[in-house]
DNA sequence: TTATGATGTAAAGCATACTTAACTTTATGT
DNA sequence: ACATAAAGTTAAGTATGCTTTACATCATAA
């Protein structure tokens, strides 16, 4: 699953640590999600959507590869 | 996290087993999610959204309780 | 009553999400 | 060169998502 976190962060000039704090997760978690190491849980995805004020589908997209 | 799975299923007259098959998960998984025992992973939530042709936020909603 | 389909539930196991702690790399500025 | 901030990465541990197997409950119907 790909995502726009890095761009959304850049638009706001936020560090990974800033975003992590806003989401109440660790910096490592933000880094891992941003780098596609794993997908966020649904609750965390909702938090992200709320924070950036956009639908989850506009932030995360399941590339053609996945089921 | 609450959800409308039971209603969406009812509207289509699908059993939990039908939905499970459509999502390629087990019947127990559908039952557990439907009963709020746990939340689906983000990829599964996407599949559900695609299947019912509606945004994830229209199927799942984080009630006031959760972070 | 007996059978059948749908739903509910539980235990054990594997995979994934997330944490803490620590170290490395890259870029920027002095 | 040295310091610092940001990003990248790793290991070990806990929690959650999902599977398989199995059994229990409930409604409908023959």
C-alpha cells in the first residue's frame, strides 16, 4: 500500500517526529508507514485522515498489486 | 470502531459466509469484525469499501470513544 | 423429532502493527 | 572539522488481525 504521507508532511513542513506526535505514535511508526514497511491499523488510518482532513482513500492507495 | 456490515449484508441478502468468500477471508473474521471484536486491517477495509462501492468512512466509524 | 443453514464463540498458532532503545546516515550550519 | 536535526534502520518484545478446527445456539422446515 502506497501513501502520500511524505508529501502531506512536506506541504506542512512537518518532521516525522511532528507527525508522530500529532498522531500519538512513535517516530519509527511514521517512518515505517511512510516507507511502506507496513500499513497502519484502521484506527490509525482514520486518525491520519482526520488530521489531514481528507478521506483515507486519498492518502492511501492499494496499488494494482495487492488483493 | 462500529460498522454497517450487517446492514449492507442484509440489503444484499448475503450471509456472513457469502461476504467472507467475496472478501477472501474466513467466516469467523467477518463475524468478529461485524460484532466489533476487532477492526479489519487497512487492506481488508479497502477491499470492503471496494466491494460495497463506498468510502471506508461510510462503512466504519470511530465512535466518540476512541482516540 | 430430526435435519439443515446461519450465526456465535473459543483455543492455538502465525503474521502484522506498534513500542522502546539504540545506533547509523545524510544534510545543514558553524 | 565538528555539531546538530532529521531520517533511516535494527532487534526484541507486546498487542492485534486472521486462520484453522471445533463445537454451541437458534430458526426453519420436512
